[in-house]
C-alpha cells in the first residue's frame, strides 16, 4: 500500500501535466468538432456531423492525401539518410560517439524558423546553390529549387532527420554483438548479416524514427508556408487557416481530430511493433537459457 502511494506521488505531477495540457485540450477540440460555425465566426453550439462529412469531400481529401504523400517521402528519405549515419556512429570508437551525436543534435540549438529561413537563402534563384552551380558551369540559368514540393521535403528532412538518427542509434547501441559474431561464425557475409540480423533487430528503432518524422511532417505548417511559398497546401496549413483566417473553429477542430486520430494509430502501430520485438527477444533468451543447461549436461 505504501509503495503504491509512493508510485502515485511520483507519477502524479507528470500525469497531471499531461492531463491539463494534452488530454483536456484534445477533448475540447473533439467536442468543438460536433458544433456549427457561428455567423461571425466562433462556435454556435448546435450539434452536427457536418464538419466530418465536409472533411472527406474531394478537395479536402486531396489535401490530406498530398500531405500524407509528402510526409511519406520525407520519412523515406530521412530513413535512407539516417540509418547509414546512425550505423556509422554506432561503429565509431566509443570516445567519438558522443561528439558525433552532438553534431547530429547541433541544428536543434538554433530556432526552427531560423533554420527554415536559412534554406531560403540556399535555395532561391540567387542563392548559394544556384550561384555555385552556375560558377562551375553545370547550369546556364538558375534552377527552380524554392517554393515547390522539393523545397518542402528538403526542409522537413533537414529539420527532423536527428529524430531518425537518434532512434536508430539507440537500437543499434543495444544490439548484442554476440548475435553478429554468431552470424559471422556460421558463414554469414557482412551484407547478409546486416539484412538478416542487424536490420530486423533494429526495426523498432526504425519504426520509432519513421513515426516521429511522419507525424511531425504531416501536421507541419511552417515549412510548407515558407519553403513552399503557400503554393502547396498541406493539412497543417488548412487547419491553421480555418482557425485564424476563416474563423471556422468547428471545421478546424474536426480536421485536427482526424489528424490526431491518424497520429494515434501510427503511435499504436509503432508500440505494437516494439512490444512484439521485445517479446521475440524474450522468447529467444528463454530458449538460449534452456539450451545452455542441456548442452552443459551433455558435455558433462
């Protein structure tokens, strides 16, 4: 009883903080999605399902699909870039890994807006990239690198890549080296060992990094607004406009709830994958534990 009381005392402040600033606001957003927009904005407390019906209209469904596609491409590129980086850090000497991780986290030491504006300087028609390509003679006229989907994906990958690297590095650092040694002893090549052993065992880290990047990208509105120039509307921009421009709070709340539901499903899938991987590791450990005494008895 006393230990249970101590546990509640320790977790109480954290739970209270989450309830006050996460659960209650989400519940308010969910409740407002079932009301009508007022004549002059705001909320008219008349119950309706019209907001959710409107959210699945082709024009808004297209925006949601485009947002998912851009977030998916961002996630794929971040994984393709982040996994080799995390793998290289995990294979580096132990005394250098901390310094390399600090370099990965270095962009987080500056403001998100500043990092995004820096890409405008790099990608615009008179920016550093176009100027450098022109000086070496690779292009005759500036490339359209800014205010398009390419710029949005570049900005999202840059800003969220550290999440992938850290998540995968955490999985790689916990990988039992004896498993890799066993693969090599059984004749496995480095490539075969990676695809059959390393990658499957680090899938929880890959899933965690992918969910982080996808969830943060699909609801982002700053990067599409600045690097996309407002030409490509994502669901985050749509929600932003509904609350601050159109003043249609119930419709904005319904879009927000749909986005939250998608994020929760992805987090649930990631948690399920992690739990399954941990269960498989526990089963393998139990089998090895049972095989050990039997082998020892046979040798005896």
